[in-house]
C-alpha cells in the first residue's frame, strides 16, 4: 500500500497515490465527533456539519457550493461519528484544486448565519424524526443509550429536539474555534494525484490562519454494563426488531480479528448460520446478521434482526439456539476457513476506490494516530488460529448477553 504522512502548515496530511484510479478524493477530517461533546452540547458536532455546507466567503451560500461542485461532476458529502467529523469531495483528477478550494472555504470561512441556523434546525429535526420512524435504527439507538448510559457513547449523535433548538451562532463559532484547529485536522488526498506540489501550496495558503491548538478536551469516558439484561421499547411496528449484544474487544486488542471471524460465521453473510437457519429455513425475517465493531475505547458484538411479530418468541428461541451452539465451540474448520476468506476478500475490495481509500487511511489515523495497512490486516487475519476463534466464542455465553427489542 502506497501512502505518505506529511506535516504541512502544522496539519497532518496523508497522500495515497493510486495511479490506476480515474478519480481523486480530498477528505478533511476533524477530531470533533460526538465524544468531544458535553451533555449540554450533545448534537452540536452534527449540527455544525450541516452548517459548513451553508458556504463561506468565496462560495457564500449552499447554492454556490453545490453549483461549483456540480459544474465539474464532483460528489460531496459529510458525516459525523463518535471520534470525528468528515467532509469530502470526489472528482476527476484534473479538478483537484477546485475541490480543495471549496472544502477550504467551507472550513475556514463558515458564516453560521443566524437565519440559516434557524432554517437548519427544521431540517435536522426532520432527520431525527426519520430515524425515529425507522424501527431498526431506533432500537439501535435505544440499545446504545441503555448499554452505555449517560456517556458520550450512550447519547445519540443528533440527540434531542431540545438540544437542536438550543444551538445558536455563538455556540457554533465557539465549538469550531475549540476543535477545528491545525493539530486536530487531517487532510487525506487519495486517488490519481496529478500535481501534488500544487495541492501542498494550496493547503499552506488556505489553512495558514487556522488556529494551532484545540482548546476543547473530550470528557472522561467510563461506563459499566447495565444491570437489566433485557429492555423492551414500544412503538407500533409491522415486525419486531431485536438486538442481542455482548461486550467485545476494543480497537487496541488483537482479539478483535478473531471476533470478526466469529461474527462472520454466525451472521456475517448469506452462508452464515443465522441467515441459513433463521431466514432461509424458517422464513422468520428479512434482515438478520451479526457483527463485531471495535472502537478505541469499546468493543461490541451485536446480533440484529427484524422478526415476524406472530412468531417472535419462536424466532428469538431459535436465534439463541444458534448462539448457544457457537458459544459451546461447535464450530467447524470449514466455517472458519470460509469466514477468513470472506473477510480478506471484502477487505481488499473495500479500498478499490479513491473515497474508500481516503476513509480507510484517514479513519484509522484520526482514531488511533496510526495506520494498519492492507497487508498488515491480511497478515493479522492469517495469524488467527481456529482455537482462538473457539476461545473467543465464550463471549457469547448466555450470562454475557443483553437483549433489546422494539415492537
């Protein structure tokens, strides 16, 4: 994997040339995700993400931003996560300077106009209601709140109508100045890079006046597993939505690779046990799956499904049968080998495009200040033994499981 990490004007910049690519992605990431928010400001990172697209100086409004990017056929978007906020433009390689110009203007000269803030409150409230109308998303959010409690991981990224309505220009400017600083920013340029030196000079010029050091520190994070093993939420739905969760491994623990193999065997693809035995055999659901996610501070093993209301109890019993088999180590070598191959293949295909590569490199560096290359990850999967997966399966023993469902 070909990439370099360079310090330009005090900003960490990652260049990943992909000579065979037909596109280039410029992604600006900031360590300003939801875990940096206090309870009083919860949701401000996501709100601010929306407001950056309202324009700056050169591109003074959202129409000017979108028309400029549309003019060269670019794709652009943003997202707010727990650890960071990300903004990107993907374009043909010869439009790299224009793409960077738009992103820099948004980032450096955001106006946070009070009238636009009031308009955007309505947009974000509708976004919140959209997620609340999606029961599979709602049970995910409810589970997180119960599981992690009143912490930066437990609170929702958008949070509540009350907090959305509390944001104003002063709060947004203060939050930007406290976190959008040189030492908190990462610029990733991945794809077919035609003129690297020109982009470097542009970064120096456009980001020179950015404040040097972040002044907002993330709150301490500490959580304890909840006492209640099962939580039920009522919402009129056409099917019951279920999450079964167990504590997993963090992004600092090597066991996360074995846990991902285990999750793939149980419910990671169409040949997995849950898909074959719950969906295909009994026709109990449309979606069902298992996954292990690893953040720097926490790890989660999660099983999700939307189940026929009339056969919900039967479906839950059958899912627990599959989990119990796995937790007792009833896993076959062929399943292990198939899951390993699946993960390695998906990993390689997952960084084929310039935007995928930018996210792969930048996401790791933002959260861990390091990068595991594709070769590193493939090697780590290869080093996982069958016995390690059998040992990891013990985390799915019944006493470690928490059940959440909504109907």
